[in-house]
C-alpha cells in the first residue's frame, strides 16, 4: 500500500534477494522459457550451481520473434520459411506488456531492454461485423460514442421521467442526469442526435478546417440496432480489461529482446536440444533423464533440486516422480489453441490512407482482429501487421489448414476491412499454437473447477521438485505469470534448501 | 471518400502544388509561426520572392520548446531562466498531435521530423476531486468502470422491468441488456458488484499472481454518489473528444523540431526582431512598416502581396489598411488565457512508484491536470512533467502570480495527488499566455455569435492582403488550424495573382 492507501498493482514489489546458497548446491532447471530463465538467473546469483535443459535449439520459449530467414516447422510437418524485408519481424507469442507487469518491467530495466509504447487503444481503428452496418467497417470512435450516447439518452430520460425514483436518491438523480448529459453528449432535451457537438466526439462528415470553407459538417449517427451489435460492446469491454488497458509496451525490435537479455546472463548454463524423458527423485536429490535430439544420446543429470518449467502438455507426457495429486493436476489443465498470422505489406496503407497508427481493428470473422505495427510508424516501405489472432473453435479450424490456406483466409477476411489488402500483400507466416511441437498449445485454460481441485497441488513443492511457469499462476498466457510463478517457486525452494 | 465510403478525416487530402508564380512576384509574410512558415515554404516553392518579418528573435511562434539555459521574460517584466538537466524540455504551447492532423503530419514526413507516440490515454492515472472519495485520488480505470457499471446496471434493470418498453423495441431490448451486461460487467442478476469479474476491469485489491498465493483479491467499489462527481465523467468525456483521442504523437526532443525543420527550408527568408507598425496597400501592392527592435530603425518593406499571420491580439493594435468589416473581425475575437507550468523532478516517481507511464491525471483544483512525460520512459534521473494546464478564471488568476508563486501553487495542489512532490522537486517554469509579449493570449475563443458575424470577413482576401493563422480556422489552438488556414489563404492569393 502506498502512502495514499492505494490498492497494490502487482505482486512484484521489489527485486528478489535470496540469501547465499549452500556450497555446491545444484539445481537443474527444465525449460528455457522465461520461467526457467529467471530461475536460472536468480538462483545463479544466490550461488547455486544451475544447469538448464532446453528442448529447442533456441532459448526463450514463447518469448519468440520470427524474422527474415527463420524457418519454422509445425507438428504435421508443414514448414514455413519467413521472408520479410528490412527489420520487419513478427511476435507469434506475447507481443505486449501491461504497465502493471512490474516483474517483467523490472528485468527489462535491469537488463537495459529498450521498450517503446505499444499503442493498444486507438479509436481510429475499425469495428467490422457481418451482422451490422451493412457489413461496412465503422471507426471505433463513432460506434463507441453512439453506444455511450444512446445509453446515456435512455437512462437520462428514464431518470427524468421518474422511472429510477425507487433506486436513486433525489440528489443523485440530478447528478446522474448531469453526468449522462456530459459523458453522452446529450442536448438540452437529453437527446443524442446528429450535431456538430456529437460529431466533435464521434467524428465529422467533414472535420473542421481553415480559411473560407473551414466549417465542419456533422456526421450521421449509426442505427441504434446496429450499435447494439456485440462487436461494438465487446470491443469497448476489451479495452477496459485490467490486462488490456494502456499504457502498454513492447521491446524495440521484437519480444525476444527479453529472452536474449536473459541469455546474456545465463546462456552459458543452458544446454539446448535436450528432450526430457524422465524426472525422478529421492531424499538425496533429483535425476533428470534426457535425450540429445541431435545425437539421440541419453544423459542423466543429477542435482539437489529441480525447477520444472515445462508446459503442461509436454510435462503430462513425461514420467515424473511426484505425488498422485500433482500428477493429476498436471493432467487436468487443457491448453488454448490460439492462432496468429503475421502479414507483410508493401507499404503502411493503414497509416497513409486511413490515419491508423497502431491499435486494433475487431471483426466477427475468424481472424478476430487486425493489430497494426507500433514500431517505425511513418516509415516508407514494407511493414508487418498481425492479420489474425484466432481463438476458440476458429483457432482449431485454422490449425487444420495449410499455411497457404491460412494466409488466404487472412486475406479474404481482412480485405473486408482494408480493400488494399490484395494489392499490397507481400507474404506472411502463421503459428497455430496447437501445432507448435515444443508446447502443443498456447496457454493453460484454467476453469474455476480445475483451479479449485488442482491449483494448490500443482504449485506445491514435492520433495526436491517444484513447478514453475505461467500455468502455475493466475496470469496464464502472460510473461508476468511465468516470472511471478518462478520467483515464488524458487523462493520456496531456497527456503527449503536452507532448512536442510 | 475512400473506397469504403468513409467520411473524410481531414481537410488535407494531398500536398499543395501551386502552378509557377509570375516572375518577380513578391510576397511579404508577417509572423514566422507555423502559418507564416508554411506560406513562405509553399509560396517559395512556387517561385514567389518571399520575405518573412518576425517580431521575436526566434522562429516558430507558439511552436516553442524551453530547454536548459533559455530565458523567458513575460509582460510585466518577470524573467525566468530555465534550469533543466540532461535533455529535458518543456513545450509551453502545443505538445501533442492528433492522428488525423494530416497537414501537420505531412510536413513532419516531408521534413523527416521524427515523431513518437504521445500517450494521451492511460487508465492508470489519477482522478482527484476535492468533493469526492474523501479527497483521495482514484485510478481512472476504477472510477470510469464504476460509472459504466452503475449506469449499465440502472439501465439494464429499468429495461428488464419494462420502463423502456415505449422507447425500445422488444428485440432491441434483449440486445441492449446483453450489451449492458457485457460492457458494464454485470452479474447474472444484472448487478454491478464487488467480484473478481469487476476487479478484472477496474483493478484488484491484490492482482493475480503466481505460485502458492497467486489468487487475486477483489477490490471494493467506489460509492455511487462519488462516482457521479463531475471529475469522473468530464475526464471520460475528455478522452472521447475528436481532437483528444489516441493515437497522438509528439516530435522527439521537443515540439520546436517542427519549426526548426521549416527553418531549414525557409529560414533564410526570415528577418527577426521586426515589430510591425503599419500595413498599407493600394492597387500596385503592399507596404509594411516595421521597426527593428534592436536598432529602433524603421523599414518599409514593399511587396505585391501580403500574408498576415499575426495573432489577433497583436494585429488588432496595428494600423492595417483593410475594409471596416475585416477590421471589426480582427477586434471581435477574444483570446484564451491558458497557463502551463513545467516541473522537473529528481526521478520519475510516477513511473517507479505508481506505474504511470504517460497520460493525464485530472483534478478539480486550479492546476486542472498533471501530464506525464512520454519520452525516455524508464530512464533514471530527472524528468519534466506538465504540472498545470490552467484555463478560464484559473488561467487568469495564475497569470497574476509571480513565477515563484505559480510553482508553489503547482506543488501544493500536485502533492495532493503525488505525495512525493516536495521531496523530489528540482525546479520549474511557467508560461501564462496572457503575459506572453508576442501574442498576449493563448488562442482565439470564437463564440458562435462571433463566428456568424465575423469569420467570413476575417478570412476573405482584401485587395493584396490575406490573413492566416489558427484564428482563421475552425481549429483554434491547434497547429493543424494554422496550416490549413494558411494553405487555404495562399491558394486564394495564388489564384488571384495568376488572374491579374
């Protein structure tokens, strides 16, 4: 709590400082995603002898950026070679950082990872619904103000007519009407109607200019029925989510700047290309059996402790010696199947033609959204946008397509919002997370029932083994969840190690 | 109109291309603010022989940035020497650029002025009202969601109880309730209440974390009466204003990067330190009488045409030979008296302690707002924020104070929002626009009546003279207004020049 008594904003209050570890205390960390990397970093600083085993031939896990020349092969064998111009890139995993993710921001500060604003909320983006506005995309600012205006008019008039008398005190009634009149841009009759006043919020037909013909021309309101379309209120509600509110950030040049920064400090501890096949333990320590995916050679790694930061779809296939309740927990949590598609275009037509700089356009089609690049705005030449972020059934459907079919889907749905799409298209890359070999899913989907039955068992320390990762947090799918989970896990591990 | 039939967003559709001017056609431009600079630039490109007369010893007008070592002396004689660290700066005039100000963005692109996002909308800033929340600042996200939630609950329940039956069709009623339930985060009984669901929008008492104690703790709602405080809805409404919606930009390093870019192209045409005393004309051309403010020498500048881009409080004191209706127009428009105060602090405590990165905190005190710096976030060391942007009566009151009294006011009111203020304060600078010698006001305040009576007369061409500036636009106080006004003025001037 601050001096003013504000609620806290993050579980991360100050950097972790572990007391010095016992001499020659060894820890094996499984998985070099952010949870594993931060464990290796902090335990290493405390004096532990740390080894990290990683399945991939790269460090970072979902902290991942694809660039020109990269090749990605998914489950099923389809392979994509990325062909992007200039310094363009695509983050298939996390691509934005909320202002309150203090643990992640702490490590960015500590490692000097340059961050730039991620323009999450831009009111000049489009809302598109197949069921509203005759299928024509509308500016977020116009549709959202029309919903606010209509709601304000209905409630102000109902209040004025006495319909709220049993619910709202006389004094509050006047304040409520005043608030609705201001917020909803209502006129003297408490009506929300076409005027230069409403246009000064929702946008004009002709905006104010200079000189002889500078007078603005007001815009028509959208039909009330269409303004109630779920695309409108879902988008508005999206931007009031705790994790989705500005200010947000992105690392300059790609999200993997963070894992590369960790790698500069703990890269020497990481052994790549190791597939874990068995994790066993007894009173004296842990034995991790792994296969070198290049040589097929089997190795046994012994340690005093194990931080297991493998994702659950992988861990659930590994022979791990823990209590039945923890085994049940590992099996209990399904993973989401999001799919992201990056598209490169010849020029930033969204900026040049449509005055859209960053932000997100939403649609009720399978692509779900288009998110515009936040780096190097105003620059000429090719740029990469996020052309689809498909969840739920759409995510599975798209995972079932070939990479080429996915690009065609992104183009055919995206061109309903941007007619320039086909003409300006250069190429793209898709990552369907249910087909990513090293995780087989995007993030844990905890139901309330699963949380009640299994969460405590999942995160509890079992002998020499503790689990870490965003799945072992209440922030699944967020890098902050991976860090907070891992910091909590190693603090408990360290405490137990010191007690022995 | 685009291919999709969208309303236009700016009067600026494409760069101005004037046909070649007649040989030896001379134009005198009065004032080297943005309106004068763009006139000099475009007329010069067309082949006119352009001279710009400027009162100050610098180019740019209100496009102005104060840095370490700068001295500013206001009307009344009070002088302030700016003492800022590092690369800190303060923009006393315009400090943000809307995404739809296409003319300004066009020249930034053309001149290669680097722009960065101006984080206008940040939901983690504070709302402070002396009359609500016991005077304790509240996060924008919490207060705004509570207003949305309460309004949604009231209207959803009224609709459900039939109070809206005469206004909303049966089908729309269900859609309306669904929208309110989603947008307002209502529960199954259509109530907005304390829960992890509402906290997942308004913020938690303890946010979700990782590991053993990762479960979030929901936050208390604010009292309904306080949520109706004008500070809340006025702030929400502020961010739906057409000119105030993200995405917005700022030039890297200070707003004067724009006038310096113009100066690189037309600086050689500008004569500084010239006070205009008389503007006369006949059928053959214009004579501008000016006094060199350094040598007191009087000069007569002759030209075929004159673009007069002087602000009205100055122009109204000059003997100008135009029709009585234009003279009346020049006298008719009062100017606002905004006051801005820049404060430098030892460190970015708003970022480090409070997770506030850019954006605006609002208060009902005279300082009106605190706007946090958008450059070099996360950097250590001193930083400058906008500690007051006072308008109306508050602007006049503060203009009546000494610079030291203004800083004390900013500190005493600001510390109610940030208790760190006194401890971290280094110094500051204030600009009360009614005391700025070269404009005596901030921007034109057009009433509807004045607009109807005088606007056409103000902007019309009078013989060889045309007026330009944001006051001759519907975008008073915006750089875009200055540019659009000037582009319109010189297009008309050029047309008439070609006709002769």
